């Protein structure tokens, strides 16, 4: 590695030099404010005739054709591109300096057309950059390259300082270059890149994964794999969705919950542990990205599976996407057929609908999905594994019925109300309904007028108590037209509705009020109980129920013995509940002593654990704790401590 300070023109003026921005780097993204600041720095340098430090450029050297030097930019490509655009704008503004700027700093006179320009941007920016450098005015696509070049032209034109003096001042720009060798036995560019990224503007986790997979390859292989896999994956997702995909992909592959701020680190660990190479890793990412895209857009080859995917998306339950990707991969590999996948997906769909309709917390789903993705614990029966993990918190028919009869589904679960109505309609027509096209109509309107108050006894009270329940809701495409009309007028309109569910209201009820709302809610609830059935949990015998549970699941462990506790991916064998408590607290202490201090600040935990009087056990840090508790209480203590330490989704245990 070589490093030194250098003036900008000495760096750019090197003969037969190509500054190549590798395909794995981000597109050019500098905004207006950053460009204006760069020009302001140039103005100050021109006025004061002083040097100005512009940062560092890190690159790997290679030898190209005709003894040219290729600098593959590892860090600083955004700044280098902006400086080049500024130089081009100065060149165009000052005919006297035009030839010198072009020949010395922007082009390679003696290299072929492909390497004629000194800076070679990523493919996304190349055409726009080439149009600027070659003064082609017909480029009309949105581009930061074009925008910032024109901004520099405007700033130069409006400046009180002559363009020639601004050009001279650019030689006051001082920088540090860090030259890395391409020899694999010397410094690792990836490690240096990660170090630089940790102190600058952070790249997204997907950027870091891309760089990790491509940076170690030669230029041609980088380009080939980027075009074959990465660019196709990138086109499927927005940046945020891309990072979420990689996180869910890792759940499938590692069977461990991955935190959003550790996606890149987890992927790198997975890559190294599995001894992957870049091409195999990219091919697998591409395969699962296609699964993910089909899940997001519910566009698989099976219409029944697509309906379930659509419903899960509406319920905003992306947490189960890893399991859905796993099912699709098992279909692809021939380990299960589409019918089996549909059956499992329907169970999951029923579980999610019931949880949300009953307003039950879903934060334990993450750990459940992690368990579902671990095929080593399936023992050949995916359905049994699914039922085993869902059983403890699966709302039964009574709980679902009670909730739907009372809950203001519209205001508290707006999407769920609309989804329930769409599904009820689909079961009547046997046709798929466009969820986005449908609107929820309140039969008794949200704003009552005098006519409604005359027609319905205690109308305001009825609306307050039952207005948002399922029985008072239906679907329409034109709810603004009839929203506040009295029921008899609405009924006439409903009779001609293109929505079966709405026509049914007009046919069944000749008036509208508390009793009719309650009656319809009961009927629709009974239908939903059948549409989202409770699976036959009796299939899961007591012997079979033994297995892994998340710490926030409600499980009757009477007569059971623990055999293992898993904490943040680490497995510990245990033989008793008391030992499990000790092992858990030792892990908390070893991984983060500050968390241990937080536990002691909780009065209830402090009173139960640290005021020893009956059966003390000593932890590894010398602290004595009370352990004379039942299995149920020990699980409650571990659950509470997990909540305090924010690791609830990372703790599970296995019983037999």
C-alpha cells in the first residue's frame, strides 16, 4: 500500500490513466447542496490563493492495454466524478484553457475510444457522462450527471470570479491518495473499504453485500456477474425492500433472527461459514430474489397460492416471507408439491388473520418463523412442525367470534376490515376482487344526519358501539354518492350494486339498526370462521408437542423437562429449569454486562432474583440468585429479562 498527499492536477494529469469506477459501486448521487459546497470551496481557494483539502481517493492498480494504468476506485468515486464534471464545465466556459483541460485532465489522447475518457463511470451513468464529455445535447433521460454538470455551468456563469482563475484555483485542491495492490497476498481492499465506510456516509446493507461479492474479482468477472445476476436482482427491489429481502434470505439460510443493523455482517459470516464463492452466492440470491418478488407481487404460477400471498401482503405480515420463500424453494426442488404448499400457506393465513382480528401481539412471529425455516427440526412433517409452533397462540373459534362481534374493525384494523369483506365477496362470486379498487362503505354512515336519527333509536349510541363492526360494513366503488343517504334510499341503490355482498344486504334487511347490524355481524363472522379455519390441533399429541418454543409463547410445561435454551443463536444444553435460569443469566452477563445492570434496576426482578433466602445459586460473575421457582415462574422471569434486554425474539427453549 502506498499513501501520500498530492495536488488534484498531479493526480488527474497522469498519462494513460483510466479512473474506473467498478460495477459494484453506487450510481452517481451527489445532490445540489454538495455541488454548491464544492464550488464554494473552489471560490474561497481562488479568492485566498490557499490550498484546500478535498479528502481521499482509494484505488487498486492494474495494468491495461497499451501500458495504460487502471485505477479501480474503491472510495471517493462520488467526489472524483463531481470534480471531473466541474472541470468539464470550466473547459466549456473558457476557450483559452479548453484544450489544456481536455487533453491533460479529461481524456487520454493515445488510447482507443473505449478508454478515451479518463473517468469511466458505472454503466448506469456512462451514457449521460459520455454525452457531457462529448458535448452531445440530445441526451434526455433523468440524470444526476447531467443535472450537476448544468449546475456547475450556471455557478461559473454567475460567479464574480473569472473562469480562468477558477481553473487555476483547482490546483489548490489537495488530496490524499491511497494506492492498494491487486496482489491477493497483500492488503485486502474489502477490509479497507469497510473501514472507510464505517467512518463516512454509510452504504446500505445491499451495497455492502454487493461490494463484498464483487470487489475481490477481476474487472471482467465483476462485469459478467454484475450483469448476469446483480443488476437483475437490483431491478426487482427498491433499496429498502432489497435490504429486507437479504435479511429474510438469511433467516431461511441460517435459521437465526437477523437485526436490521447487522444484515451485512450476518451475510458475510454466512458466506464464510458456508465456504461459498461469489458466483454460487449470487446465483442463489438471484433464485430467492425471484421467489421474494413473486411473493411481494403475488404472481406465482398457482392462483390459489397467489390469493394467500395477496392476503398476507394486505395484512402487512412480511415477517413470514422467509417461510414462504422456503416453501417455494421446496416446490422447486421437488421436496413438496404445490398442494402441500397451499395447505401450509392456508394454515399460516388463518393464524395471521385470527391474530390480527383478535388484536393479539405478533412480535413472537419472528422467532416462530426462524424455527419454521430450520428443516433439521421438521422430522419429515412440515405440517406437524407448523402446528407445533403455532398451537400455543392460535386463537380458537370462540375467541375470534367474540372479537369480531365487538371490535371496531374499521377504525382499528382498517385493512383487515376491507380484506375480510373482499374475501367474503370472493367466496360468493368465486372471482378475484381487486383489493385496491374496492372501497369500504358504512351502511349506517359515520356522520349521522337527522333522517338516520329519526329512523334508528339511540342512533348515535348505536353508531358509536356498532358502526365500525363487520356487520355495518360492505363494499362499493362509489361510496361518496350514497354515504349519508337514509337506509331506504341506500337499499334501492344496493339492489343494483355490482357487489354481491352489498346486494345481499338489500335482499336480506328491510330496515337498519342495532339488531340488523348484530345479526349480519354474526352471520359474516360464522363465514370467516369457516374461511379461516382453526386447524385440528388434536393431530399434535402431547408427545409430539415436545420441542422448541419461543420465550413469549404461552405453553403449559407441567411435567416437561428442558433440554436446551437458545440465546441469540447460541445453544446451551440444560437438564433442569433452575439450570436454565442460571445459564440464561450467565449469557446475559457475558454478552453485555450493562444489560445485567438493567435487570437489577427492575424492582420486581430484583426482589425475586437477587434477595436470596431459600435456594441460592452463584453466577459466573459471583452474584447469588434465588432459583427456588416453578418452571412456569422461571419462564416468566426469562421472558421479562428478555424484554428488558430487547432480545425477546432471540430466545427459545426446547422441552421433552
